[in-house]
């Protein structure tokens, strides 16, 4: 029997997130920014979570962030994630929180508050994902 486990969760290409995934494929991530209150938002959506405005623009992000939370998994759920692997919650310099993975070397001591920057990883199936690396 052939294993049907996906290499990675496929990106959802909907009306609101298609431009974000296109910018990730170009390795220059963009997020929606509200034209009324200037708040960046993630995940993409129809309205601003702060002022409910429907007006937004896609703007590049700096890619800089800090780790808010982290965990190391010791059970494999998807082929692309061999154990052990980490999952981090980061806050982008622009404000939104994201969940991703830390690439490269792990921090010494506490991970909380460590400065990271976006780095892009291409999986075996060709999917490009935004991940984060420590800023040295």
C-alpha cells in the first residue's frame, strides 16, 4: 500500500492569501496592511481586526521577529518534519504573530525573546515555506 502522507501541509490558495503565497514563492514575503490604521495582519483576511476597515494594501515585511514561544516535537506527523523538530511562535517586527519553525542552530538557554529573521526553505515537493533563523 502506498503511503499518502503529504510532504507538508499544502498552502491554502484562497482569495485573501494567494498574494501572500506568491510573495513567499518570490522569497519576499508581503502581508496585508490596513490603509486606515496601518496595522499589518496575519493571516490574510477581508477586514482589519482592529478597525474593521475593508481597505488594505500588500506591503513587504522586514522579516525580523522575536520568538514568543517554542516546543520540540518527538513524534513525526508529516514526512517533511523528521523528529525531533521545533515549532516556534514568533512576533514579526510589524506586529502579527506567526507559527513557523526555527532553521539552523538552536539558541543556547531560553529561546524566548531571541531575535530571528525570515529564511525560506524549499521542500522536496517544491513548496517554499517561510521559516526563521537566529540573528547572529
